[in-house]
C-alpha cells in the first residue's frame, strides 16, 4: 500500500462545545444528522482521546471498528486524522472500518492495543435518518468505565480546539499497512481482515468438530439482520461448519439495515419467529447491528428469554472447552435481569454479582477474576474471553450445550425449570414518550419508595392476586473492585416470594424518553403445571400492578408498549 514519503503537518482547529455529548449506557448515540454537524464528531473524538488516554496519548496504538452503518466510514477517516494530529502512533482498523463489537474487544486484547473507538449505535436503526454512535473502549477491550465516560463529558463541555491532519487520506478498503510522517514522527495505519482474528479465537474456545457433527443432522437458521455479523456467520457456519448457505439469513451488511431495527427480539425479528413457527428447524439465533446481542429460539419458535439463557449456560459451562480449561469463577447479571442465574450460582456454590444496566459494569469483575459468565436481560450474554457481550459466541455456546446434552432447546429449559424453578420474565418498552412523562413516572415511583408505608403494603391485581412489598428502593451499586458508586440505577419493588418489578429510563435512546418496565414472577420447581404455562399469561397480574403503581397509562397516554420481550 501507499508508502509515506509525504510529510504532514498538524492543524489546530478552533471549536466550541456542543450540548449533550454525554455517553449513555453504551457510548454517545444521536441521529446521524447530529454527528454530521461541523466539529460535532471531532469534538467528541478529541475528548475521547484526552479522557481515555491522558498522558499515554502520544505513541498510543488504537483500534477503529464499526458495524457498517451509514456514516461509519466518514467517522473512521475523521478518527484517523484526529488520532494522527494527537501523536497516536498507529491505527489498526477493519477493512472498510467493519468489525463487530466483540471482534473489536478481542483485537484490542490480542494485540495489546491502548484502546479503541467503536462506531455503532448497536440495535438502533441506521441510515441517513437513523442513529449513529461512538463508544470508547479501554485497553482491557471493554467499554470505558464511568470514570472515563464522565471525564469525556466534562471535556466536551469546555473544548476550545482539536488537533487534526485534515489532508491525510488513507485507503481503508484494502488490507495492508500505510506509513506516513506527521510532524516529523511516523504514523501507521494497518487495515486488517474483518473476521480472521475472531473466527480463529472461536475455534480455540469451542469444539468446532463436535458442533459440526451435531449440525449434520439438524436444521438451523442464523439471522444477521443485515448487521455486522453476516460475514462472521458465513465464515463460521457455512465455511467451517459446512451448513448450506441459506441457513444464514440477511448476511449482507446494509448501511440502513434494510430500513429495519437490527434488534433481535420477538418484535423486530418477527420474520425469523414466523419461519421457526412452521416447525422445519431445530434452532435459530439472531444478532443485532454490532453483533453483541443474541436471541435464541428452539423448534417451533420456542423462545429462550435472555435471563434463562444466561442461567442455562451457567449450569452447562462444562460443555465448552474454554471453561473446562479455565475453570468457572462466579457469575454476574445486570440488576433488571431475572434471578434465574442466582439460583444456579447458589446450587453450584459460586458468587453472583448484581450490577447496574450496561456492560461496562462487568469489566472490573472480569479483570479481577471474580466472574466467568455474565449477562443482561436485553439479549446480552458473554464471558471473560472478551470484555463485551458476544452474540455469535452465545449461539456457539448454545450449540455446544445442545450437542453435549443431546436434548432439544425446549427440553433443556424444562429440565432446568424442574431443578431451579422458573423466573418468568418480561420487559415492556414504551419508546419515544416525552422526556417530561418519563421524568414524572420516575418521580411518582420515587415518592412510592420513599413512603415509609410502602414496605409491607400489599398490592392487588385486578384479577385478585396479591403481592406483598418486601423492599422498595432506587438501585445503587458500589463496585466491589474500585469502590466507585453508581446511584439511581432503577426503581425496584421486590415482593415476598421472589417476584420483582423494575422501572428505569433507557440510556441508549437518541431522543425523548424510553420507559422500560421489567416484570418477574418466580414459580418454584415443585409446580410443573405453573412453570409450563405461557409467560405472558403467567405475568399478567404483575404487569397490571406495574401499570397501576407507576400510573404509566395516565402519564404517557400509551395503552400498549412499543415492544414486549
Ligand atoms: C440497553 C439495554 C442494556 C444494554 C444497552 C446496550 O440500555 O437495556 O442492557 O447494555 O442497551 O446494548 P438502555 O439504557 O437503553 O436500557 V447494545 O447491544 O445497544 O450496545
Ligand atoms: Co449491540
């Protein structure tokens, strides 16, 4: 590729702060048009470099990867130019800036890079009218912890200038290394293969020959939803496992994800659910835009809730060579995730941690070797192999369990509930309500939890079921490793007997507010007729109580949620 004899100079560009560059649950997410404003992306990237690297900025080596959505390549070029302007010595980037979020995490760790920028708004829609996002990951391969994201936000509020080499042009469409001289120092850009490192890593973690043998007699479907996982699925499942190419659906990466939500759930992946209902296939999985989420379905679209998926994997980790070699430490789940995994931890005598929503809170626990597996109800499952959740890994983990237990997905779940009982779980999302309605709802619930009479009170569903409040609070987390405290992480109403209601506002939306209502009902293992019923039917009474206690309908004017998972 281009050899650099040309010498480039660094420009200092005057700028002024933009409001609201506060990274949310997972990076900064806004409409593409917001990122396209002059200096907007530049300011955030400059603040990310300062906050993420501090005095290690000069000479650092950074990764850039994205999910292929609209504006990824433009943003990648900007990052390369700003990194060059700040004395970064090398950028490693996927071809055309494409790398899944889990692949980014792996590559940062494998090549011991200083950190990286991940260009994705994950499951949010893309395209010129959709969303874009930027996330900074640190040298452990994980999302920057709150200390760093808060610092980024502070810096964006006072930024006056950024450094850039604006005439630096790099061809990121070809594999290879380009060398430049910037302000007298060498600057290198290495364009790497999109899938090679990740696929090789999966072959070390899993028993590919065993999964391949298992798949010879099964029909499976893998749905990339036109997000970044397409090329990874083709490599692993078609080239390595020998599946027919029509077992991988929507594998072309589209900048607008075909105009759909690249979000693997029963609403946005309904096409897949409908195909599975026909009963021709034994197993299916779907993945989100950046490849860190997964949905698992069995024969006739039997749905595995992400909470149950985490618990089942926790109980079956010995099916996977990686855990047989490394052993199993504890587990962790985000607070709204059901307590199904806690029950597995208890039986196995392992610790189980409860963190706020967002993968960044698992990083310290993994780095300190406290946990081996963690997950979130929002279709996120992952392990210590990287520091992000990992969709394709989760599908391979499930196939490992099926191959070794020789059971169907449904039977794996029935056997699990038979031992541990069942934590029925559902999440109701009310997307794009007004910020005012969202705030009022939380304020009303704050009043409920602060009222000393709430504890011990009995809430009654319209159908007569009664639930006695054991604990009502706003979740606060003290990181057991670094002692940092995160307050106001969600309203919890915990009932006697293990049922729960959680309310929180989304931190990944790009406008207005999204209210999330999490509903969990625990049924003991000695009651098969109860744990085999339909989830939405089982949860009906508690959902009704959730709507009553939060006054959700009155405050939002919404009769139905946008999405039920
Ligand atoms: C949501 C999920 C959360 C997840 C986050 C990022 O956040 O609830 O569990 O970690 O998305 O996932 P929120 O604040 O909107 O509830 V991803 O795949 O969009 O990076
Ligand atoms: Co994602």
